[in-house]
């Protein structure tokens, strides 16, 4: 690891399910703390990009580095907020229980959360405006509240990088504003926040930098420079032709000895 290594780097990352391409030769480096949006059409590979970075899906080629090192060496510095639809909201745990899970990585398996961890969890809940609901079962919360609970859990990890997968999906406008107020504060503390996002109308307002993804990286950089009509046309048009082209390339790679 070097002092000049990017905070997050994906080099030539390719992901395919069987022979169906999802991401193709993605090169992306984020070098400084910011609010970073990953934007593109449905099925473009946005969530897969985050999962590839976290080692949740295998890559066909390329590599991912955090602070110049593989994730396994810096896992404690990386927090993750999954999509709400992947969570079992009927599981009998309280809001406090969920947030305390964010402290487990630093505690290890042999220690239980104590007073210090509970105080940290309450602080994180206070940051997202839910400290008064600490004892409530998570299934009894609104969608926006549930998303803020998982944001609080990530904050309890005290990470340096946060990856959030569609944190605003199905969330009311007020909760969206509260979530981004928290994320902006995290950014201002010198952390990198990467958010998979689908709403172009709010992207220009909320993100410092963005990447446009349509299986390939179309463009990345400061938000105002990337969200141009030409780049958006390239991202949201011609998806059938691209899928066919990449499908042929994956098949050829599969035949390579």
C-alpha cells in the first residue's frame, strides 16, 4: 500500500453469470473522499459493481483494491449497506440489535457488545434520527426508517469507505433528504461514500462525482462534466446491441485455453 494509492480502484474488472456479461473491462479509480454516484439503467451492472468490489460475486478478470490493498487486508475499513429487498425484515431483532452488528468486526467473535458499543450504536442512531426507536422490532418500521437503521449499522463500523446499494429505493422524500444529509456529513469527515443511484433528477444535486455504467464504464468524473446529453444517450441507448456484442466476447473468452 502506498500513500498515493486510490481509495478504491477497479482495474479491468469483468463479471459474467455463466456466459451472460454483467460488467465488462471496468476501470475506475476514486482518489479522494467524496459523495460518488454509480448511475445507469436497470440491468446495467451497478449493484454488481459494488458486489464485485466487496468480493460478493466472482470476477472473470481484473482486480479490486482499497487503499492499494486487497479487501481482505482492509475489510474493517469498508462498510456496506445492501438493498432493502435482500433483508428479512421479519427476523425478531430490534433496531439496537441491528446497529450493534456493525461493531462485531472490531470486537471479534469471542466478545459481546458492551457499554461502549451500545453508546456508539445510540450515537449512530441519533445521527440518522432514530434513537427513540432503539427497542422497536425492525419489521415495524417504515421503509425509510429501515434504510436509516442499516445506514446506522454501517456507521457503527467506523469505516473509511461506505458502499450503499440503492439506499433510496422505495424511500419517501423526507427520508431521502435525511439519508443524504448524513452521507454528506460522513463525506465531510474525510470518508468516501459510493452510492448506487437511479434518479438522474437528484444525482446532479447530491453527488460530487459520478460514474455512468452500462455494463461498461461510459464516463466518470465531476458530476456536471459527466451528466451531459451525449453521455446520457450513450448510457441509456443501444443496450440490445451492447448485450449481443458482450455475449459474443464472453463466449470467445470461455473458449480460450
